[in-house]
C-alpha cells in the first residue's frame, strides 16, 4: 500500500536557521531517504516552499475564492512530503518514526 507522510512543524525555526544548522538537517533527511531507498519503500518526496507562498482555492458552488496563504491558519504547517510503500499501517508508522520530523500519515486512496 502507498502512504503519504506529511511533514508538519513550525516553520519559524527553519526560517531563522543558519547554514550549519540547515546542513545538519539536510544530512539527517539524506540518511532517512537512503534508508527508505535501501528498504525499497521510497516512492518520492520533496520539501515544500514556505507556507507564505501558498495559494488556497476554495469553492462554494460556482463561486471560486482565491486567497494567499495556506489552507489552515495554524502555527504548524505542512513543509514536505514523502510517499512510501508499506505493507500496512504498522510498517508506515515504523517508517514515519524514523523521519527526522513530526509527521502525519495518510494512506493513498488508490
């Protein structure tokens, strides 16, 4: 089964991180991605641009409302995603637990 692991967290610390701190975070993500690849579970993923660059499209019947910013106005935002192949939710949780960030797990519908 395919699962999407949504990376969630407060973007403020990342915005203020220096080059060394960012390099260390990217190194942890590189090791995580390598582990997924070795297990045959890596189906792709990416870091997302800051939520301030988001555009939200909402529909109400025939009316379309376009606003700047993320869908939810919260401190924690989705900052990336990883798509993995896992035999079940337990394995998806195992893979997510190794991620160097907080994560929301969702099974892909198809």
